[in-house]
């Protein structure tokens, strides 16, 4: 899984009939900086993930990708490959709290 | 899923018999720029995705990849790994409308 | 799917018993150049894909990857993750013909 | 599979109901340095993997990704795509012991 | 599939009970150099792949990844995502023999 920060959302009214009504979030993967191990560094790319947990802008979330993403939604035949499976409370690295949700 | 912009199309008459008649679009993945969070930045690579929604050149589309792509087409045995599952109307980031379809 | 150019071939006599007799092609992924949108740019890496369509050196082909690749071969239990599913005739970008097979 | 070093952990109380109780580890992929072949070089990104083997901070672990990750957990319907499947004792390269667990 | 060179091996005594007894090889992906098309260029990262063919250090091997890797081992429930499926004899590019096993 990867960590990502929610930055926005996407609307597509013309879509595949098997797409569920879940919200489409625009998220940016984040990693713990290799240089300092003390901050979440934003990646250069963005992904679209469906969300049924109610994540909001600025939240750090846990994203599952690939075929496992389908197991995270109610309909296993939903053609999705990235889903929010957790809203992160804390990230601890080397016993320091690097991130804490507000 | 990823966002991508439709740039063109590909024709292959000699192909696998299980390939459906769907159009093969040439698409370029786009991401929200990390620097400004105000524009869609084009990636350096391109992909080929099948499309049954009628996306045209210049449209921003939602692409599903991997095994989930097969669930987006009528024939689950179709050997495809990237399919257009939505034509994007709007992309909102930090409550600003970053993209709107014409 | 991705576009790739056939550059050569690989022979492995000591191989997994489930491997079919298909030819193993060495292919280099190509993308439409982001700078000019007028040429196919070669990638820095190479892949090995099985081929049953008879693609030859210099041909631009369509490659499917991952679990979908297995659906493109006759034996679904074949342990392959990249297969040629089309020999490309033309690539059109912004209504210009960027590539045409000889 | 890839090698990774355990750097920390993540807590998410609001999560998908199918997520098991396994600990969520923050790991950083490591590779053998191409320049010297004598050290494990840390990657720039980090992943989140579930762990049922009891790996601790600093351990080098073996990670399986994708659909195969689900086979490594007790519940095949768990929506995970990265799981610790081994705690590494030694890494040998060109017959030299490059890493040994303490 | 990808080509890779065997560089070493990994031992993990504390591992997932579904892991088979296959040897864990440390391999480095190689590609045909885009500049010259005359040599195998080593990648910067390394992977771990299981092997039942008896590949040794220095051998160039064919690696299958993802869910297809499971079809290459005797036990389909083995949680592996990279397996050696061939020991390469020759790599030919543009009708020149670029690599030949010793």
C-alpha cells in the first residue's frame, strides 16, 4: 500500500456503467523523506482513487492498488484499481511521531 | 486510476483474435503539478487504452489499468490492460476548478 | 497496453516446463514524444514478450502486460506477463500520421 | 519480491472493515548498489506493508506485492497489496556476505 | 518478462509458512543499451526471485513477475511475485549476437 494526501476530486458523468457511485478523489502519493526521515515528501504524480470512508482534503490516506483494490469495494466487479482503505491517524518513524492527523 | 489526455489513435489489423473491436486510443497520462497545484502536467510517456465511451482528441479521461481493466469491457476474456472508464467533466483541487471539459 | 519496437530475440533452452513454444522477442517500449508530438521516442529499457503473430525486427507492436497477457495466449496457465497482441499499421496523433508500417 | 528496511509504522483507526488486525509497517525498499555491489542502498520512496512475522525497526525484510500478497495473509479477501513474507538473515552477493541480521 | 543477471542470494529462516523451499536469488534487471544496442546494461535496482532451474551467479535469466509468477511454481498458492522461468542462452539484437552464455 502507499500513503497519499487528498488534494481534490474528479467528476465524470459519462462513465462505465459498472462504476459505483463512490467519490473519485485526486490524491498525491507521499513518502517519508530519505534525507531526514522527518517529513512526508510529496511525489510528482497524482492518482485517482475511489473512497467510501469520507476522506477530506488534506487527509493522509492509505491506498491499495491493483486487483486487491476490488476487494475493498462492495462490488467485486467494479473496474477500479486504487481505493482508499484507511484514513491515517499517525505515522511513526524511528519512534518519533512524524505525522499526526489534526 | 490515472488521468490522461487523448492524443490520437492506433490501428492494427493483424491482431490477437480475442481483441474486441473497440477503438485503440493513444493517451498521455497527466498529473496535477506539484509546484503550483494549478495545472495538469503532461507525462513523458504514452499508453494505449481501449475506449467504448466515445472519447475524442483533447478529452481528459479516467483510465483503469491491470486486471481491473478487463472488468470494464463486455468480454472478460479480452486481453486488455488499460481501458477508458470515464470522460472527465471537472478536476477540482483545493476547492479551485483546475480543469473543466469544453 | 504499450507500443514497443521489436529489436531482437532471446533463446533459453533451460526453461519452465509450462512455457509454450512461442518465440521470445526482445522489444523496446516507445512513446510519442511530449516535446514535438511528431515522433516515436525509444525508452531506455527493454522487455521480453512472447509473440504468436509473426512480428519481425523493426515492427512496432502492441504489448499487453500483467495477468491480461495470459488471456492472449492459448494456454491460460502459461507463466507469461507480456505478449504481442497486435502489429501496428498506423499511429495518428492530432490527425497527423506519425507512424506507418512499411 | 523486493528487499526493504523497516522504518516505522502507521495507525489508521478509520479503515476498511475487511482490513485485518495486522500491523501496518512503513518500509523503505533497498537494493544492492550497482556501483560497488557491497552495500544495501536505500530507495527514495516508502511503502506500507502488513506484517504478521513480528519484524522490528531496522530489520531487512522480504516483501511480496500485488495479488500474490493476498496469499500471504490468512484471509484471501483482505484488500492488501504488500506483505512481509520473510525477515532476512543474510544477503550474499558474489560470495561475499553483504548483510547479516544482528 | 525481463532479463536479469543473478548476483547473489538471500536467506530468511523466519518466513511465511506458504513459502516453498525454492532458493531466493538476488537478481539485477538488465536491458539492451539504447545508445549502442550492443550491450546488456545493468539497472540500478535489484529484485528477489525464486528459482527452481538452478541458475548460478553471473547467469542471465528470464524473470516473470506479478500473478503469472505463481503459475511458474508447483504450488499456485505460494505468495511469490517474481520467478526465474528461463536461463538465457543467447540474446540477438539486429541479427548480432549480443550475449551468449558461457
